[in-house]
């Protein structure tokens, strides 16, 4: 796989999705970068903003299998990962494992915060280990595997906020904003016509193999040690009481309960590499890092009660951190 | 810089260029202070304040210090390869291509590095060293230049104005002394000599040794004149004052003279020990020797053995084993002219007390010694009083030796005397009236032509008989 080929395929996929999704170009690109980096994405936005459509379009464009799970309070883990059913084969009755919806390349976990923690945790192993253990048997997931979860920031009654351990497993958290009037007009034009257009398939044949090569290429992108150190400083600056973090930003000390984990730094580096490839470069620049800091860290910086009371968000904290951490 | 240069070469060239610029900036930062220091040293050399050796040593030390500081400053500011790469990226909008190339080494796919190098080489063509990295002076260099100029100006002004600030300037002192002497016609010739010496001192091109010699000559002339006048019995007050003035000019605290390595013996002896010795001058023996032109012996006589003073004093061969030290000290004291005694008497009390203590220890049991010692103390006190300006009386030169007759040469005014009337055993005093007792005590008070010690001086407890309270009733 050549960097130019990567860029070409990526651009085609991006273009196909943009045929369906109005605007949200940044979200589309970040979701694709996360996919080629091997991560999962948490989409947060109000209902009706095209989250599900985005995931569907993505699966179509990539030519991968797609499953959707609507998370509800009564959803059980077996409903996701699968269960054993009694089946009769050639006159012999036997328990067979029936795979759940998680066994797909792309899984949409819609309104994931409405399921109980027990059910939420059922996807943890699949997200990190790319495998599922049921009834003592481990079943590997088919690669590429990506979970795109959505959560609704309103109607929080009866919801179960995702625990930090699960949040940390998401590569990016992308907020889906409401469309502008012009975008809304375009949405109306596209969705109220009789000939609704779906995203075309870019990688029809041998998609998993191509995607695997693209994922490998992304990890080979060069990054200079000073830039790695910059990422380390950024992540370290999110720690309010980290070791030797005497120079923590005042806002971090006041509003942050827990800082970003090492997964945050990994996400920044891989995301920056993906961004560099998309930009046609084989090395990471500071701009690549800056473009992925917010989606990679905003869900990993856990705010305290004072921050919630004063309506201080993680993005504001990250903004002050980026401003205070020197690049050199 | 060649346009086709490889990015690695460009980074190295840029680093060398930046290093040279940093070295120049560091050197420029320290060159003005170096030149200023050299100027001051050379200036001091030109006006004979420093010798050639000192100039060479100081100049070399300043040069070495400047070189070391320049090296240290350069070491801190020398650009690394990474800094050069960053600057190259910054100037060429290289998006960290040069930084990556400078730091990544061979860690990465070869085709990626090759491609990155190709891209960087294309971008390197945009860089023009002269245009993008010209030599720029620092604000610190300008500050250094200003500070060095200010230091030179301040030094120059201070050098010009310092003599006016300090009344102890040697030429001014000598001129003032000459003016004082010129008021008396009989000292006109001496005044002219000293005035000429003052004129000579004003020449800054004089070497330090020459200045010393001039001051020493002036002092010697006055000393000789004092001795001559004393022999004739004339008034030497104005001569003493003039000599004191010149002596003050030679003091080390005088800023203009402090740089001169003066070798005047009495100037270097104004420490606490000197004060202690000075307290013993009142015994008169040293002064007597001064008058008689003899040295040695000093006050060791009559003190260690309690014998009559004067016999051993005048015979150095009869000194005891403790006496040589005294003899040396006495010689030193005897070198001092009279006008210097007051200086010595102004020394610390501790020194005085030490002197007294040592003198008392050496005095022994002899009565004469006691009296001598006390007289010495009293003389000091008078000296103190004179120095403070409360009395203008002149202290007689020495005490009369026991059984010494007053002759024509030794007039009464030249001898110190103390009349002590020992209390008589008076049986009536126990039952006498208060008036009678007061009369007795008044009669018993010692009289002298030298100031006596205060009766409450704890050092002189023998003069005061404390009466225990329990005996008062018995006496009454």
C-alpha cells in the first residue's frame, strides 16, 4: 500500500459518505481516521442529527457488514454477544452458539447509555480484545471491527452514563452538532425526494484485506521524537495531581477529577498519523496533533462536580492546556 | 548555500551558521565590559596608580574572565541540530519535515524517509540563509555596551571629582599645612618647602613611591623643626598641628592615598595593640628618652622590680629578661612624634585597658611604680580631653624621677608631678563633726599638674577605700 493510494481510497470513501450526509465533514473524516487507526467512535448528539445514517453510510462505503443494536434498559448481554441455543442436527440435539449482533465489522450501538452497566460492559472485551467469551468459549471477532456508539445528551432520566473504563476504550468522541439553516435546507432536499441516494461501495471486493493494509500503513507514518514528547506533555498536563505535574494549568487543578490515560496519547498519535496520511504526508506535523487532541481527549478528561456546576466543559480545559503546553 | 543541498546538509549548515552567530553575540556581549575594564586598568597605569605587573596581571585576568564568560554564554545558546531544523521548518513552512529528518534517524520505513527527504529537499530551495537567517544583534549586547560606557564615564568622573570630595587629599593637606605655617614668619621657609611639596604632589604622573617620598620629606622637615624649636624652648603648637595635618593626609582611610602602598611606620600601627601601648606613654620615661635622644629601655624600668624609675630606664644593658619586648615596644613608641600620641590615645578602650593591665602587671609592688603608672593613666586621660578639644593645656613631658631636682634645663612645667597626701591616723575623725571630716578629706585630695584618674575607675581601686556597711556604725 502506497501513501498516495491510501489517500485516494480515503478520499473516495469520504466523498461517498458526503453524498449522503450533509456537512459533518469533520466528523466523517475523524470517524474514518478512527476506523483506519483501529479505534471505536462515540458519537454524541441530539436525536435526528444523522448519527445512524452516518454509520450506515460508512459501512456501505467500506463494503463491510453492519449491525445495529438499540440499547434499552432491558437489553441483556446475551442480546449483544449471543447465546447458546438448542439445535437439532441429524437427529442429534446440541447447544450451538448463536452469535449476537456484535459479530459484524461495523456495529452501531445506538443510545448506548440507556442500557444497564452490565450490558454496556458486555461490549468491553469485544472493543479492546477483539474477541467475545461466552459460556467459557472465546470467539474472535472478524476484522476490521469497529463500534460506533451514540448517546443522547438530553433525556438523561433512566440512563446509565458510561463508566470511565468504557469511555476510555473509545478512540474518539465526536459531538454531532445541529445543522445550520443552509445545511438543513440541503438535508430536506436530499431526504424528501423520491430518489433517495445511498452511499456507494468503494471497497467491494476484498475490503477487509485492503483495510488491513491501510491500517498497517497508517501505523508506519513517521513521527519525530519532539512531537511525541509534545503529545506526552499534553496528556500529562491533563493530570490534576500527576507526578511532577507542578506546572498543571490552574483550570485542570480546579475542574478535572481524572486526567487522560495512556490510551489518550495513543489515540492522539494514531489519529495524527491518520490525519497526516489523509493530508498526503508520511510524517506527522504539529497541526495533525492539534487536529485530533480534542476528539481524543475530551472524553478521557473526567470533570469534577465543580466543573459541572460551573458548566465548564472538557473542551475548555483542553483549550487552556494546548495554549499552555509549549511545542518545543 | 547551494540550492541543491540535501536537507541533512542544510540543517548542518544552518546549525553552523547559527552557532557562529551565537558566538558573535556572546562575544559582543562581553567585549564592551572587557574594553571598559582594560581602559580603567590602562588609565590607572597611566597615572601611576598601578604598576606594569599589576596592569599585565589585571588585563590578562579580565581577558580570561571575558573569554570564559563568552564560552559559557555561547555554550548555553549554541543551537542544536533540532533547533536548526525547527528554524528551517519555520522559515520554509516545512510542516516539521526538517525536524523529523533531523531526529528520526533510520527509525521508519526506508521509502517513507526517502520520500520525506525528497520533499524536504524541494522545500529547502525556498530557504536563503542571508535573507532568512541574517545576523541580528541582541538587546543584551546594546545593554552591555551602555553599561560599559556608563562604567567608564562614572569612573572618569569619580577620578576627576574624588580629590574634591576628600579633604584628606595629600596635596591639599600639605597646602593647608603650608598655609598654617606661613602665618608665622619664622616658619616661612618651612611653609615654602611644604607648599612646594604640595605642588609636586599635584602632578598625577608621579609614581607612588615618589609621592611617598614627598610626604615623608615634608614630615621629616617638620619633625626636625619641632625638635629644634623644642630645644630652643619655642612654641611648637603650629608645627604640631601642621605635622598632624600632613600625617592625616598619609592615613590609609584617605581614599586618594589608600591605593598607595605607604610605608610610614606609624600609619600601619594604629590597631588595638597600639592603643594599649599608647596607654603606657604617660609614664614619662619614654618621653624622657625622646627628649634625651635615647632609645630602648623604656618603661620596663622600675616596673618589674618596683624600683625607682629612671635608673634602669636609661641603661638598656640592665634590662631583665622580660624587658627586651618592652624595649622594642618602647622604641616603636619613641619613634612617634608628639602629635601622634593623641592619635594613639584615641584607640579603643579595650586596647587602653589591655595596655594598662599589662603595665600594671609589670609594675610590681613598688610605690614609685604605682604612682608612675597612675600618672601615666592620668596623662592618657588628659590626652583624651585634649583630643576632644576641652582643654588646650599641654601635658608635661615626663615625671620627675625620685629625688630629681628641678634644674634650669628641666623646668617645672616640663615635669609632671602628683602630690599625694596620705591620710593621717586621726583619732578625732571618728567622733569629729562632718565639717571637720570634709576639711580633712579636702586636704587629702591629691593635686597634680596632670589630670588624675577618676576615683571611681575600677582599675584604680587602691585609691578608693570602700567602707563595708557593717563597720559604719562602729566608726561612728
